[in-house]
């Protein structure tokens, strides 16, 4: 260390302390989404392995999505012991402007759901993880019958863009650091992981989605490593997949999108 540089501080100052309670909320629309049940089961097992207290709600309506997030925030603020980390997984059909579609076919804005945790007192200065498994993109709102093919897209909207890709690296790895207003410190320490990038389709078949299944496999194999490093590996594997969708014979690509305002290393175990 140079004489004018401070001594590096080892230990918890460079890594989030997750020694206290870890809490997860899984909200999944199964209705009309073949294979989604496998994602719920896999993600539930992962949360159990990582020591998360997990609440699962199946087929929530659009209104129930927001209600469950509000109740989750209240649960965290009144938790019997301090909370060190929260994980929220939202799995549903998606809308053209990033909305989620509830089991009732109605829409809810993702930003409204995320705001429910932005003022959570128990999570100030603690990591908040959002997993989103849903398509984004499309331009017109219309109903259409479910597609009875291997890969199913959202039945309430025209699907988002399809990425034909270029070789095994169809899309680059995206880093978007959120600029948090200093007056609201709880806006920091947020990690959002999306199953697509730039409004593209998020692929899912009868065995589950590429995103959730790959995420679970990678995290189970290395639960003690830094989460950002693990997500890079998840993204690498997903980008190397070639997917044959129901709209033609051309192979497609997918990619994660990460938005992070984490300030320390995050190891879930």
C-alpha cells in the first residue's frame, strides 16, 4: 500500500453482512404459462438451500401483486429479528411497456411494485434483489389464444422482439448503475435481474424458463461466490443458447439485463 493510500479494510465493510434473517417473496402466475411451475419449484428449493424464509403466492391478480408487496414490506418492518437481505421474484406474462400481467389479465406497473420496498425501514442499507421472469416489448395491445407450441409467449400482448443473434455472443453484457437520490438512501443496494434485454422475449418451455433454471443451477453449484460473478456466468450460458421459437425456423438468442446499485460484494451463503 502506498503511504498516501488508506489501509484496505477487510471483512464486512467490503461485503454485505447476511448473518441475520433473509426473506424472500415469490409471486408467480402459473395459469397459461406451461413450465412455470417448474420455475417456482426450483426457485423455492434454492431459497430454502440459501436459508431464506420464503413466502409463495400462486396466480396473483394484478391488484394482488401490489397487495402482496405491501404486506411483504410490512412483514419486514415488523420482523421478529433484524433482516439482512430481501429477494423478490416476479414471474408472469409481460406487457409492451414493461408491465406485468396478473392472472386476471390486468396489468400492473413494475415500478409500482418496486416502490413498495423503496421506503422499507428494515432494508435500509441492506441488499434488495428483484428477479423478473417476463417478456417485455411489443407495440399493440390485443388478446390472442394461447400458443400450443413448445415455447409459449405472452397471450395478452404481441410478443416482444426476437433476437436472431450473431454467433454465441448475441448481445453484450449490460451494466446500468442506478443513480439514487441521496435523500432516500434505501433506493441504493438494489439489484434487478431481468430475463431479457432491451424489450426482447424471455423464453420458457414445458421444463421451465432458461433464466430461472440456469440461475438456480449456477447458484446451487457455487452459493458462496459473489452474486455478480455468478450472474455473469448465468448470462454467458444463456447467451450461448440457441432457441427455436414458435414463430419460425430461425434460431433465436436471449440475454439477461442487470441493473445494480449494490455498494458491496453480495454472497448469499
